[in-house]
């Protein structure tokens, strides 16, 4: 049995489906009652990843655990070791942690301190572990869905700065491999798309998929900061804009790990758009 936390998100939902299709017994964990749309045969578990006591019933009997922090758990909460101790007590043998590329490229970034604490706890747990460090998600383009629908316009800063955004389905597929297969223990995979793509080019890909003109309006850093501050803490806003506007060479490089694990190329941004085009219509 495999327990998946964050089972209702962009990565977790696909991961649950992939594991179920592979014949695995899966427990899909969220803080809600049973989420809609779970595959047939998948058990749901209501628990809080930040409360190890609540996690014990949903991990009991599992051999592997997928850990995805969400919301406030990225900044505060119970010490990470409590979860790993509960996992060991429950018989978990393998842990896959979804971290971030920033944990490696910007080790002093305060916005990712919590993820670094979880990485350290996983490494110290004595359990078999794999750490996934994705770069920017292709699905961040959902933030443009409403203005594209309403005004056929994308508003974004740093229009010509290209980053190799990764398809969340590729993250889920790598997670499924690490949870099910041998050979991934002790690895930290940096997950990217196949090539860097700028916001301006992303807007053009959406335009091509829709078959309609989509304008691109470049925001200043201050304008982007004001928009992002409506739903993100200050430290996260500043750190994100630093990456988007002045990425380090490693953050602009399309890495080989997705292709190495999945034995196929990483999916381009256009594939993600094609699967999610209804959001932009």
C-alpha cells in the first residue's frame, strides 16, 4: 500500500491515478472529506500532514509515503521529524519528498527554509528516501486563465526571461517511479521541462492552441509584486520575483532527470496547455 499526501493537488491527483492504474493499493490523503473523482478502489484518508498523530491511521500498513507540503506547512508547523518517526513506527520503508529546486540553488532562501528542514529530516530518518526538486510548474500559467478568458491577455513580469517549466504530470510520473521501483534511494532529482520558455512565448503557445490572438503585457516588478502579494507572503513574493527576473544558470538549465527516470523526454509546455485548454477558453 502507498499513502499519498496532497492528493487533491496538481501533482497528487495525477500520482494517485498513476499508482492506481499500476495496480497499487492507494490511500489518498487530504484535509477534506473524500475528494471527488478518486479512481475506483482508492481509499481516502482525512489527515493533516502537519499533525503526525492524525497521520498514523492513514499510513498504517503502507510501505511507501509521498510527502507534499501545502499552504501554511511551507512556513510553520510541527517539527518534520515527528512525521518521519510516525512513518517508521507504521512500517513505512520508503519516503518520496516533493521539495523544490530552490532548496539546492538558493540554500539561504528564507522562503524555502521549511522544505530544507524536511529534506534534512528525511535524510536523517533511516528510511529509504528520494527527494524531488522541481523548478517552476507549467501549471503556474493557470494564474493567467481568467484574463485570457476575459480579455485574451496575459499579464506577467520579465517577459523574455526563459525558464524550463516542468509539467506537473511529469513530476507525478517521477514520484510514481520512485515510490514503486528500486534504484532511486538516496537520489535528489531536479525536475524541469525539456527547454527554457519565456512568459511571452508561453502566451504565444496559449494563443496558438486557442486559435485566437492573445496579447502579452509585461508588468514591472513593482506591479507584479502588488498582484502576487494578494495571495502570497512577502518573503515568498520577493524570492519568486528574484528567480523569475534574475535566475541563476542552474535555474535556466533544462536538466536530464525527468528523461532519465521516465525513459522518455520531459513534456513541453504546449502539452500541458493542450490538456488544460478549457481553462483558457
